[in-house]
C-alpha cells in the first residue's frame, strides 16, 4: 500500500527484468546454491604441482586456463595490496617485476571490479560473472524497449544477446564479457541523446563510452566503439533527413561538429 501502483506496461517490464535475472542465474547455480567458485579449477589439477599428486581430471574447456592461471592471480594480488592501503602500480611477483595498474587486462580501474577489493576474490569473481550476464540482458532489453519493441520481442532479444556464442564461450574470462555488455547501454544512451538533445544524456553517454576501456579488453572495446560509431552515424543521419528542410543544414552541421 506504500508503493505506487504500476501500469500494466510497467508490470510487464518488471516481470521481463525478473525473467532476465533468472535466466542469467542459470549458469551460476553451482555458485548460488552450492557455494562453488565460478572458476575452471579443474585445469589446475593437470598442472604442476597438483598433477604430481596424481589427481588429474578431465578438463571441460582448456581455453579458459587464463581465468585461473592469469586473471585470478592478478586479482588476488590487487586484493591483498589494496587492502594494505597501497595502490597496485607494480607486481614484483612476476619475472623481475611487471606493471600492474598500467596493464589494462587487470581491470583495476573498472568500477565494478572494485568488488575484488572488499570481497574474497573467488566470491567477487563469481558475483561479477552473474552481474555482467544480467546487465547484458538488462541493457539490451532497455534499448529494445526504447526503440519501441514489444516487451515480448525485447525479452527475446535480451536473452539472445545475453546468451550469444561469444559471451557463453568466454563467460569465465570475465573481462571479455564485461567489455562487450556495454554496447547496448551505449546504443540506449545514443537514442536518448539523438531524441532529446539534452546535455545530461550526452554526459552520461560520454561516461559510458569510457567504461569498456576500463573493463580491460582493448580488442572487444574497439569492436564496441566501432559498432557504436556506426550506429551514431546512421541514427543521427536519419534524424537529419527526417527533419524539415529548413532545419537540415543546421542539424547536419551540428552532428558533424
């Protein structure tokens, strides 16, 4: 009785978002229900020194070895250093020492990755995997609703994007997914800027464009920017040509600027 009543469309949207979350949680049920880490730990049993103990096991996906051999040690190092009140500029434990903060793959400056500084690394790794999968579906759903798709179509599109082959294949290498999920968020904010022409939306779009860089994977970030730029050109161009003739020249100059 203390909450405002939602319209039928809003109730449908809330239900769709709940469905997106439930679908996102499916791959992470061992973590949610059994407290297991969402990491390819089986790979370690085939590597020294664990393999020398005779506990080898079948590996489901050897391409994910970087998750446990590279990313987890990086994140664990940053967790310990930051909790000691030190900025992780340099990692002295690799070779003769290597830059840590300057290595974009460590995702040290990515806002969502700050969870690694306050939670156990395996917990944060699993939670962020779930969060990024959910955000992928949520951002796509909001974008599709923004361009006036029916809730059912938007839900289908959100689930298709969330479970696309790239995300599913690399879900344990979380920086790949963390970078790619921001594409629909950028498209959504591009729509807001083009349709409203308000400065606050432009500022939010600029901030969101920076997030994939900090998420850590430069190649995926490049693809996100390439797709976003193409969408911006096509979308703003359609606005120019649909405008009254006397406004086309001014609008064209504004978009080129």
